[in-house]
């Protein structure tokens, strides 16, 4: 269904994936009168539309849904909240007026070139996959080498199989899910090859997508050469030693016609950069305060554009919050300024948000650098939380209650993950 595109809104949301749709609902709940969601694809729903497997919504709905089912619930809810959702429309720039008004430039199949003004913007552009160029695999440049998400789109939405005999480099969740998907479509998946000594996907995906289908996961192994002229004819793989250096004496050849790459995701922040928003070098997403507001007042960010999530349920929770704060901002309500900087310490790759304020409850998202078990999260001297294990593939989420911060005097709070002696 095509929504209206008026000249002025309280909140404009860039991207109509699960983050964008939830942010719109949150903005309405935060008091925004008029909200617009803009998405470049023919339908809202984002990456979920190609994720036809089940497993979505286990946390949020306590139900197992497919990606399109999960997206549909939020689209219908957004429409019930009287949000205008406009697909086939690309946000190509955002300008700022001296009075804080934002001007969103949209190139739309339906409405042509438009400028929409608004009080607050929520950035929900998601992320894109790293490609072969990012890791510079030596060899020829045949067809048959593609990212796992693109293979998912071909298979699930367009009805094309990417190949017949498939190898997968990287053990990210999309690669694991595609390993199972392609076996179900009659392909042979010869193995998943992972540089690290542990999987980069969720444990449940390793079990349900590889172990249950007898697909070997080769840890501490990488692809050392791509072979073939017009079409991929095979790859060479080798185990890696210290410093991830391939041990060429153990290199072996694997016959395959397809290589899927599942080697990481990059938040799509070109728009954020053009706005001069400060980015975090680790997450590659915006630096945000405790209301998920970026360094530019009135511009908020959530979902995969902020940091790469493994579960859409957490995207939803984060986006509802970002939307609510954007809705409040559009009504002139500003929360107290943050007075505490949150910094990653031992075995913490990143933590979000980047700052906190006393007097509020805070939800913290973070990832570890290395697997550790059992261990403890130590938040300055205000809080400790025991965990049976942490792994880089699984996001860690916990809350800091207002009373924990009540007597905190400093301006910097450090988070560490340390082992617990057995
Ligand atoms: C291939 C893949 C498989 C996944 N599988 C699972 C899974 O099995 N289970 C699970 O829980 N999670 C899964 N995830 C994670 C989950 O889908 C994501 O966390 C979630 O989709 C992120 O939501 P988002 O709205 O931030 O981004 P997206 O879903 O990527 O949505 C971003 C939207 O923004 C639009 N957009 C971007 N730039 C612009 C612009 N300039 N103008 C207009 N529109 C724009 C895009 O078209 C897109 O629709 C998967 C993710 C990927 C990439």
C-alpha cells in the first residue's frame, strides 16, 4: 500500500526495515503527530523479506515467525498508528536549517524529487555485506563468487539457485542459514571455512544449520585462492597459524562452482557521514547518547545502521526507544543531558550507548572480543553480572537501574569482562 508524502512531518524515518517500522510506532507513541517512513525498495520490511526461515520473534512475541511474518506485523501496526509508509523512494540527502528544521531530499518513483521538512529524523538504513574486495582473496575473477545475503535474495525471492556445489567462507549467521537453505534446495554444501578458532554465528544456527545437516565447519581455516575462468571451478583452502597466516604446506583444493561469502556486515552510514555525524570506529555506526540521539541534535539512529545486531527482536526494542525519543524531541521535550561517558574495557569490543545520565534506567548493548567462560561483567564499581559464557557472535544486553547510578560521582564508567576463577 502506497502512503502519502506530504511536505512536512514531525518525524521522518529513513529506511523501512524492522528498525524503521518500529521507530515510527515509537515516534507516534512519543507524541509525534505526523510520521513518514521512506524505503528505497518496492516494499517495506527490509532484509526480513528475504529471510523466509523461521526463528524471528522468539524474544519479542514469544512466538516463532518467519522474517516476512515478523515484518508484516510491524507494517500493519505502523499503518494502524497512522504512519505514512512510502516505498520505491530513496533518501539522497538531508539538509539542516538554522532553526533546527531538517530537510529530507527524496527521489521517489511515485512522487518524483521532493523535499520533506521535519523536526526529527531517525536513521534506520540497515547494513550491507562485506564483499571479496574487503578481504582480497587471491585468484581469478570468475562468476559464482557472491555474498551469502545476495544468494539468499536470489534463492528466496527471485527463484534462482546460485549454484550446485557450494563452499562458504565465514561462519556469520547468514552463511550458516544459507548452508541449510541450499541443502534443502538440493545443493551440496561442501563445508564452511572460518578464519577464527570459533564460529562467528549464533550457537543455535551452528547446531540447526550445520550439525543437523552434517555440514563440516572448518575452524582456523581460510580460502587462499579462487580458481576458474568464466565460472568458479574450485577454491584452495589452508589452515591458519599464528597471526592468521595460512599454512601453505597444508593447502588443499576443493571442487565447487559457488563460493558464498559471509564475512561481516557494514552499517550503511554514507548519509550519516554527509551530515557530519560522528561515527564510532569500532561499530562503524553513529556515536549516540542515552536517547539514541547522534551528535546532531534531533537526528536519532537505531537498528543495524547503529551497530550490527544478530536478532531482529533486539532491533525492535532499540528502535521503539529511538522513535519514542524522536517523537518527544519533535514536541520540544529534551531529556536531561548525559553526564557519564561509557567506555569499553578488558575484553569489550564496544558498548552502547556511548553516554548515560543519572536518574534513568539504561539498556546496554555490547560485544566481547574473545570467548570467555565463566565470566563476569564489571560496570565500574556500581554493578557486577555473572555470565556462564560470552562469545563475540552473541550480543550481550543488560540494564543499569537508576539506583545503581544514584551515588556514582565520576564522569567515566568503564565496562570490563573478566574471567571467574573456578
Ligand atoms: C541476510 C541477513 C539475514 C538475517 N537473518 C536473520 C535471522 O535469521 N534471524 C534474526 O533474528 N535476524 C536476522 N538478521 C538480522 C535482522 O534481519 C536484522 O537485524 C534486521 O533486519 C535489521 O533491521 P534494520 O531495519 O536495521 O535493517 P534492514 O532490515 O536492512 O532495513 C534497512 C532498510 O533501509 C532501507 N534503506 C537504506 N538506505 C536507504 C535510503 N538512503 N533511502 C531509503 N531507504 C533506505 C533499505 O532498503 C532497507 O529496507 C539477518 C540479517 C541479514 C542481513
